[in-house]
């Protein structure tokens, strides 16, 4: 009898163990299901929150754009511009440019929550508004004479060239015209003289150029009415060294076999278009690259680089490249820090140069149009 009771107890215990195990398994499944539902709910809330922020961001950008267009329309209704309106125009243009800069900054900071289509549309709108503002200023504002003007040589006049010439061998502008190698005959501007002044570098071949033309001519960045945008175009086999205090924008177009190296920040955007077999070493808040082939960009940027219509593009770190070329001793880190570019310390912007957005490549795998040099 005792043996039978013992067997019954063992069977009962075994059944209890099975029931207990089943209960524990069900409880585990219930908790797992609850956690999954909570994660889904949290994700939906996060997605909804991101969507709301993106909508609010787009609304803010649209309002700023509408304000710029409204100001442009108001100015376009002016039939004449007198002295009383000049100050108002200056203020309006300054306000429009500040709004444009704000749109650019908002887009940069919000690029992680905006779609690629939204970012592309906003950047195209920025370009369009910038062109409209420039066109309006050209029409309604008094012209500022900044070009280095040519002087025709005469038998009784000599020209000193030691302080104002842009090129390393201090060749005069008259000599430039006589030099058949100066202008690229394949350029769209082959009938125009080379230009080197505070806002344009254009039409040179086989030259080493230093910007600004001379330190005496550099415009103070504290001057609200100063021109801080530079346009570099139609160069072949040239090296351009940028060593100003700062630029607010840089546009580069139609370069072949060139080197562009900046030892100062572009405290705004860089737009590079239609360049081949060239090397760029630049620091900026934003960089956009269109229709370039076989170019290397050694950069430090505060937003993801953008490429479109480009192939065989390489990206590298600005400082690492200069160290490799033994040029890093020419970099004044303090100059960059004045404009919040911290090149010499690890920070949130240190690796943005790697995070390239290719608008021609929407697949998850690596784009074949660009690669990293590390």
C-alpha cells in the first residue's frame, strides 16, 4: 500500500509540474505579446510625432518662402527708386537673405525627418529664390563697382602691379589678354576676358590663383551690405587657394583638372556643377554636387552631402586629406571655430562627410556613384 501511495504522489507531483510549466509558458507569451503591443504603440507614437514635426517644419519653410516672394512682388511694383526707398530696399533684401539662410538652416537640421523628395524640393526652391533676389537687387539697387578694371597702357603711363594682381606671377591684365594659354578655348566664355575680383574668378587656364586678390581688398564680414558670395567658373588646369576670413556662399561651375582648396570656412552653402577630374578641399554648412565626374571632395560639413547626376565621386575627411598632403599646418583652427566649425575635436559633425545622399539612388544598398576614401 505504501508503494502505491508513493506512486500516486509522484504522479500528482508530475501533473502539477506540467500545469505549472504550462502556466509559466502562457504567462511568458502573454507578457511578450504585451511588450510587443507596447513597442508597436510607442513606435506609432514616435512615427506620428516625427510626422507632426515634419509637417510643422514644412509649414514654417513655406511661410518663410511666401514672405520672400511677397517682398519680391512688392519691390517689383516700384516704378522708380529714390533715395528714400534705398534704405528700405536694403532692409528688405537683408531680411529676405536672412529668411533664405534660415530656410537653409532649418532644412539642414531637419533632414533626418524630411523625405528625400522634400529636401530636394526645398533646395531647388532655395536656388530659385536666391536667383530671384539677385535679379531684383541687380535691377533696383545701385551698382557696386568691385571689378579690377583694365587700364590701357600708353607710352606716357606706367602701371604698378605689385599689390593688386591676383595671380602668382603678377602678370598684368593686358598680358593676360595676349597669353593664348590663359583662356580655355573650349569654355562657353571663350570670347570673354578672364575675371578675378571679389565676386568672380572666371576664364583662366594653367594658373595658380589666390583669393582674395589682396588683403586690402577683402570685404569685412561685419558689413551687412557686403558681398560675401564667390563664383568660380570656366577654369582648366588651375589651382585656387581660398584664404579669406569667411564666405557666405560659394558656387563653382565648369572646372576641368583643377584643385580648389580653402583655408577658411564657407558659412553657408556650396553648389558645385559640371566639374571633371578635380579635387576640392572645403569646409561648409552644406554642399551640393551636380553633374560632376571623377572628382574628389575632402570636406567638413554640418549636413549630409548631396549629389545628383554625378559619377565616380570620392569623399574624404578635410583634415585627414590635408594631413596626408602635409598641408594641415596651414589650417588655423581658431578661424573655423569663430563660425562654429570644430575641426580638431570629435563632435556631431565630424563624420557628416560620410553620410552622402545620392538623389539618383533610392535603393538601400550602396550607391555605385560615390565611395569613401579613408
